[in-house]
C-alpha cells in the first residue's frame, strides 16, 4: 500500500481546522488518524490513537496546574466533561495534598 505524505501546514487563521494541504484544502480528520496509526505501527508503537494525544495533552495540562476552564476552552469542551474525563486522582496527589495540611 502506498502512502502519500502531504505537507501539513498549521495555519493561524480563525477556523476550526488545524491541518491543511499545500493547496489550502482541509485535510480530513480520518486521513490524519489513518496516517498516525500507520506511522505508529511502522515504529512499533501499539495501542495509541491520534485521539490519545488529546487525552495526553489534557492530562498534562491539568497535572501542571492549568485550570479546568482553560483546559476546557483548549479542548472546546465543557468544564464538567473535562473534570469527569481528565481529572485523575492518584495516591501521590492525595499524599501531597495531605502533606500540605500538616
């Protein structure tokens, strides 16, 4: 199977789209997902999807102190959905919070 690698241009314009071909046409999100899967497989990376990047980004932002409202705005999602989906309380975070009280 042949894959055509299209140059991706990140345009700073007021649009909901992020990836464009050289001719200015929008690249279909399914194409980006397919390419990502292909390159992950080629590199031996399993179990990762293009959507995984969204989860990683949101989790990292929250773990680094970015507030829920800002993360929700970046993801274009509701604060409630972000809180329910991406806030993870692990033992280390709980321990650190308790230590702040003592």
